[in-house]
C-alpha cells in the first residue's frame, strides 16, 4: 500500500468534552487509490472508559467502490485500527530493527499490546518479551496470556529502566503524557517503536531518546501536526524536522535503506495514516 499512488488527506481531529471525564477525541480518516477503492475510518478515543472497564478506542470503517461510490463493507474500526497499527510497526521494524533482535519490551496492556507482540514476532526472532504496565495485575495477566498464545517466555517487568536496557525492540502503545522511555536507558542497537501518543500533548519517550536516535516517521503531515514525542523534543531543543531520516513510503520504495549501522538507535514514530486502514479493509474485503 505504501508503494501505491495513494491519497490520504490529513485526518480531521476534534476534541469532545465529556463531563466528569478526560476530554475525548473524534477522528475521521479518509484514503483512496484512484480508480480502485475509497474508505473512511471513524474513531472515538475516550480515555475515561478504563474506569468502567471499556476499551478507550472504538470505531467503524466503511469501504466504498472508488469507481461508483457504492458501499462495499462496514467493518469494526477498532479491529482494523489495532491490526493495521501493529502491521505498520512490524513493517517499519523490518527496515529499522536489527535482524538478530530477540528481546521485545512492550509498554501498555491494552488491546493493541498483544497485536504488537504478535506482529514483531512475525518479523524478528523474538524469544523473550517483557511487559511494562501501570497496573501490575494487568501486566501479569497479559504476560500469562501472551506466553500461551505465542509459545515463548513473556513476563511482567517491574522496572522500566531494566526492561528498556535489556530490549532490542521497545514498542509503546499508551495514551501517556509523560515519558515512559528515557534515552539514558537505551543500549546501542535498540529500535524504539512509538505508536500510542497521537496528540502534541502526549509523549511516550523523553527528548534524550529522540536526540540519540535516527528518527523515522510514517508520514510528514501527520507527524508535524500530532507527534507529541517529536514536537516536545523540538521545543526542548533536542530535535529538528531536518533530522528525520525518511518516512515509511521512502523506506518501502527503497529510497532509504533504513538501518545502516548495527550500533545505531532507531526510532519510528507512528501517528497513523489512512492508507493503512484502506490496505487492511481491502484485505478483509478479499476482492483485491
């Protein structure tokens, strides 16, 4: 999909006030491939849902014919979102992580976390996974579940610093507004995958992580508008947009070779782009 001549306008994003709860976010994300298919994802992010045992992210996806405009399918947008986000991280990891990466650390215990674990295991010889979560009980439960599903050792990590220092790949899927990953904790050769923060006010790593890393992004427009990890590092003087090595389309086209040094720290910042949703929907539809 990233090699195709696609169109994906910047998504509409709106804050929705919810009395007595953190503000919610509404997103509308269209994309199309000329003469083929057109699709739109509608997503709601309600952070306060955790208090009542509901997922924070919900949505629907509508796939249309790109030649007639007729609806082809309506899909669970949350499932599309989880799987395409994890698949995008795995795609980036093919270019940016070391081929011998064996230890994966995941920050987050939500619905995306197991998808990321599975995706990274599909592209690298991961034989050990560490889970870091705010709630130790949830981290432990996820570790037990993943250990059974993936058939390899998975454990909850009590110390984020140690979990980062031991990792070859670190993948973050949270709604954090405070750094979870710190640059001082990273060893040479680490790949950092940041997929959770999608607002300028959010961040999953500190400025030192960004300063030490070779930075790659999914798309320039979305990153400049929404990538809080990079925007805050820029304000703190640790990053300039000229530091970005390449976006995912350039990597997919072979315009940039990706990781070129085994000792380099690489960072992939994903805020999501609608071509990912369209690719997933076309796969589900089965007509392409």
